[in-house]
C-alpha cells in the first residue's frame, strides 16, 4: 500500500514536470511567431489579418500571439519588460508608442513613413440600445437627463481620450466658446454612469445594461453587432477621426517588419475593413460587405465635419492642455472632478 | 448532565428558524449561483454556442485553453514546491530553535496572506521590472527577466500562498514537542535521520494538508499574476486570466468551461482535504 | 472536519511558536540564512519597493494622492463596505457556526463543505459565479453589475468562511458545566447564550472578523467583473490601484497600496496580540 502511494506520487510529480516542460510564459523563441501587444479592441481584426498574412510568401507559417488590454497599461507592460519577447505594438494613442521611443525600444523614425505610423483608423460614434428608444441623434443629446453614458476612462484608456476630443470638437463646431464647451463637457460627464478601464470594458459594461448610451469606436460597435449584440450605433454629423499607431520594436524578429508592411497593404487594410475599421490610405473597398455596419454595402458614411488630431495641433499639444499624468490635473481632469463630485 | 443534553437537544422554534435561515442563506449566496455556472457550462446562454458535454470538451481542447491550463499547473507546481521546502525549513527553525528576531519573523510570515493581490503584483513590478524596478536593470544585465515571464508569475503565485504550509505544520510541531527528537539525537542519530524517522512521520498529514491548500490557492491566483504576466494567448495567459479575457471578448462559453474546471479542482481539493483531516482527527 | 480550507489563525489554533531548546548550529544557521534571503527576495524587498515608490514623491505627494476626492471616495467606500460585510459576517457567521455545531439534520455535512467553497474558488471564478445568477442575463432578474450591492455581495461571498471557521472549533470545546450551571439557576436559553457562551466566543469572533475585514479591504479578483469602476460610486481601493497602474501613475498606485499594506500589518499584529492574550488567560 505504502509503495503504491509512493509510486502514485512519483507518477504525479513526473506528469506535472512533463506538463511544465511544455509551457512557459517566456515562450515562443521561434522566429515565425509575431508577439503583438495591443490596445483592447483590435484583436478580431489582427487575427483575421494574421490568417491572410500566413497565406503570403513572406508570412508563410507565421503565427500571431497577441496581448490586449487598456492601451496605457499595455504600453507600460512593454516598457516594464524592456520589450522582451515583443515584436510589434498596436496602441490607441501615439503617446503610448512615444514612451517606447523614449525608452529606446522603438526607432525614432517609426512615424516618418507615408502613413505617419498609423495602421488603423475609425471614427467616434454613439452606440445605443436596439431601435434607439431614446431617439439619440447627435452628441448634443448626451446632456439630456434620461441619458446614462458609458465611456472608457482617460486615466487608463486611449479610446476615452478620442471620445473626449470628439465631444470637445463637437462643441466647437457648434460655435461654442471655450468656457461654453467646458460647460457642455461637464454636463455630459455628469451623465456618465461608468468610466470603464478600456474601450472593451466600456462595451462590456454597456452589454451588462448599466447605461443606455455608449461612446465608442465605430469598429467596436460594428464588431459587437457582428457578435450578435443587441445594439445600434449612430455616426453623428460631426465626428472625430481616430488614428491608431502601430510600430515594430527595434530588436524584433525580421518577420515583424514584413507583418507591418502587410498590415499597411491593401490586403491587410481590407481585413481591417471587414472588422469595421476605416481604411488607412487610399484603399478601394468597394465590393466589401461589412457585416454589422448600418449599411453593409456602404459601411462608412463620411460625417459632414470630421476633425483630426492634427487640427488640434497634434497629440503632444493636446496632452499638454488636456490630460495630466502622474496625478497632475489638467483641463480634462478638472472638468471630470467637477462633474463627478457628489 | 441530562439537563444540558435536554437544553442542547431541545428543538424550539428558534432552532428551526436558525436552521432554515442558514440553509437559505448558503443556498442563495453559494449553491444557487454555483448551479447556474454548471448550467451555463453545458447550456451556454450565447445565441450560437453549442451546448452539451461534447461542446464543453471541445472548448477545453482549444490549444490556447490547454496552454493556459498548462501554464497554470506549471506556476502552481513550482510555487507549491518552493513553498513546501521553504515552509518546512522555516517551521522547523521557528519551533525548534531560538534566535534573535524569531518572533518578528513568525509574525511577518503571515503577512503575504493579507496583502491584496494587486499590491503583490505592484510590489513585484516595482522591485523587478526591467523598466522601472529597483533591481530590474541589474538582473537584465545578467540576462534574468522576472516580470513578464514565467519566473515572475511563479513568484507572484508563491507569494500569495506562502504561509499556508507553515501555518499547518507549526501547531503540530509544537504539539509533538521535542522529547523524541532529543532522545533520537542522544542515541546518536544525526539531524537528517532524526528528521526522517521522527519528525516527518508525525507532521506528514499536516504537511499534506498544507500542500493541498497551497495547490488550491496557487491554481486560482488571479490578481497578482494579472499584473506581472504578459497576458497574451500562448504567452502568459493562465486559466484565470483566460476566464477574464474570454468573458470580455464575446466568448462567454469558453470562460464558463474553464471556470467549471477550476470549480471542480476546488471541490476536489476540499474533498481531498477532508480525507486528509480524518486520520489526524482520530488521534 | 472543522477548519477545512478556511484561513485558520485566530486564538483557537495558532499559537505563536514559543521557541525551542536548540541553539542554532552551523547547518541550521545556514538554513535560516537561505530562508531569510528567499523571504526577503520574495516578500520584503518588493514590499519595501512599494513603500519606497510611495515615499519617493515626499509626504505632500503621498497625502495629495490619498486626499484627492476620487481616491478618498474609493478608500471610504472600501472601508464602509468592508465594515458592513464584517458586521454581517460576525452575526451570520456565528449563527452558521452555531447551527453546524449544535443542530443536527440531514445534509449538515454537505453544508459544512459548502462553507469552504468560497475560499477554495479562484476569485475571478467567484465573480463569474455571482454574475451568472445576479448578472446581466440573470434568471432571477436581478442585476448587481456596477452597484454597491454587487460589491457587498461579492465581499460577503469571499469572506463567508472566516468567522464560521474560527468560531466553530471554540463552540465545540465549550465546557458544558457552565451551561449546565446557568440552566440550573433558571437562566433562559437566550440568557445562557448571552452571558455564558457569547463571552467565550468573542475572541474567536474578533479574530475571524479581522481576517475577514483584511480580506474585504484587499479584495480584487471577484470585483473585477462586478464593479463598474465608476468613481465615487463603485470604485474600490484595489481597483483604484489597478487604474493608477494602467494610467501609468505608479506613485499613486504605491500610495494606495501602502495604505492597504498598513491595514494588513495592523490586522496581523493585532491578531498576534489577541492570540497571546487568550493563550495566557486560558
């Protein structure tokens, strides 16, 4: 009996060791694997691009291993590990890549190409419950008393910063002064019931029914509809162009550069389009049906006015004016404090 | 005596009231939600997900899921191994020896259980990450990476389950005293023989109990691992991280399947622990 | 079969080792050294790094973070919820322990196992378990997501075993003589309970409650899916740390973390003192 127990224990230990040998987090030393670190929402699109990439000569046998989460946090993780085992990053905000440039992990000229470092784009939209029971048409409706807004939190999420800028530029497009714009933002913030950690968690909160209006990326709304969620979305007359940067790390495997080229190629962008992103550059997307879009045949209506980050002087100017880091309170943070204080 | 028995066995309305209250409370808080998980594992609420045992097994055979469980087992295995060796040594030292600072150490040993998992993760990052940790740069220069790789995840797991073995062994060691050990050594047994022949047999059940507890805790660690792990499929995604990722990524059925396995593991641990406890209780 | 997976401690079980007869030999000295090095690498140095990061900005930065209205609201909510849960547990936990020890009915042993489930379950699974019944697709039509009720329920779930498991063994050991005497003097059952039994349970209830309180203050995993992270409403300390970390504010994260650490240390030291007192008395 005693021997049996010992034998069983030994067998169990050996079994465990065998399993241990098979898996390790450091993993994937083989140069056919592209280790991607990205912001919360483009997983489905990147997986689709990877499938297409694996069918090309350059990408033959390539495998994509992606980590997704709140953009700022993902960037911190890459920074914290000095880019070990990371080949390619796909963030929501330029600043998240800039941090890696400053740390010497990404080349200085990462945004000097024709695409300026941008690999995917979308616009800010308003998602509502199926059938739009509240009759939301525009950003102006978000100040209404019966509206409960869900958005990501700019403290951690890149998506959230795009949302705030969409609201701000809407106010400006209506001819409001700066202080009127502040009042408008404060009112909308006062209606926010959930500040989620990332764009995806905001969608998650909306699905769980904690609010009735979600400010999000157009592609995220389309993806949710592709996955059978009961929601509709509105592309308002005014919106903001969301541009997400992607970059290859300095000491990445060679295949990562091929991957980035493929992502930016027409073929790669078409995969993004199928998952609801707007194409970067001149890509002919006629003939692609985008499931889940309001009109699958004409998925991306052009808003009457569309502001871009360049219109506001670029990210470094915007961050300096709006979003404080390390506890510093700038324009957004003050409005947020004023609106959420109870 | 008869009176007390009467008091204790007398079933008044209050007895029944309390009994049904307790049953109801535990049912609503634990049993009913658990049964709902089982139900959703085999009959997912998602519109186009297949139900049944076959679909459940298929979800578990997905390579990313098997990888996640493999990694969870790896981390748990090393953490438990480290904690067992360390726990045995420290317990013996604390009970059998007298040295300065012994009392402080015995209090500090309990600390890891009460520290929030997020704080554990943060602490490891602040100490060992290559980018911002105290020792990160030094470790990196000799090629050691802790945060964002398996060693960091093992450390996070070991941290949170550190005191479990020690807490089980110490009371038993104290109880058995040192007489037989002293006798053995006076008869010429060396330290190792004394340990093997005298100490180990008397603490084996407590040790086994502590190991099972550590294992259960290690398999389920989430918060600390979430912060130190790279968190990608096939790269640092453990079973618990997988549950969160799948749940928030339109794949609730996989999340429930993985959760069900962990529930089973937890219940199994409880059953094993019950059986280990028995022989000890009899003595 | 008492005290299965529950974190033990408490006066009922842990006595701090009183030190043995042996002097450190060379071998055991080396062993102690290795043990201490590992303990430092794993626990002490990282925790010191947290304190260091919190102190790096000076006192004003530390205080500034904690008194920031949003952070302060998160801390207050955490403490209030933890206190509420602790009070509920102190009462219900004692009742549960009472029923498990003094009552007898079919299925009691099963109930005894059920008590330990919340502690054995991974925290993220605990969150999922509660969400499946009280979440968005709730079959009972009760959605706790992003509400304080949800946080309360999650904390109640994960801290269930603490008081039960510390009170149970004490209740088993209570001597019958005192009860007998009280009963023979004509005390009602309630009076007997209040005057005779309860006082001897107090140390155990206190110990279990403190452990539960420490756990509730630091709880993270089970709240991730349930709390909506809304500032001033459902954001708790551990989630606030994560948000600071995600927002790249390590000093802020460390400041809140130090506060949680302090609570943990106070509870541990308090329990140590309590258990010594009980040991001396009894």
